[in-house]
């Protein structure tokens, strides 16, 4: 699942979901995010918006940062769609 990241003063970027249980999420992002920040991603397939409150992150390599956090303001239908999309792409 690929997300477009809004330009929050750093330029636009991309993120991909690495793992999630529907509440907690780990993403790899082309932009760094500090603990306490909110990552806002737009799913390129569905145009759904996902907000992640960042718990922490670290650099993975020259291009990617691994960001850990939790979803905020995620409705039950959005959560179910997210988990189904992830299962489909991994299945």
C-alpha cells in the first residue's frame, strides 16, 4: 500500500505500510517525522486519508525512514478497508 505524503514544509513524499494491526502501524517514509508529529498519507489507490501519530522513527537507508505510530481518527469502515487492502496486496 503506497501513500502520498503532503508537503509539510519538507516537500512531498511517499510512504508504504510495512505492518499494522489496525491500531498501531509501521511505515517506511521518504520523509522523516519527529515523535509527536502527525503523518498524513493519502492512499494512491483509494484516495483515502490516513493520519498517524508518530511515536518514533529512524533512518533505514539513504532514501527511507522507518516510522512507528498509531492511527488517529480512523473509522471502523476505514480500518476494515485498510486491513483488507493490506491482506490483498500481501496475499
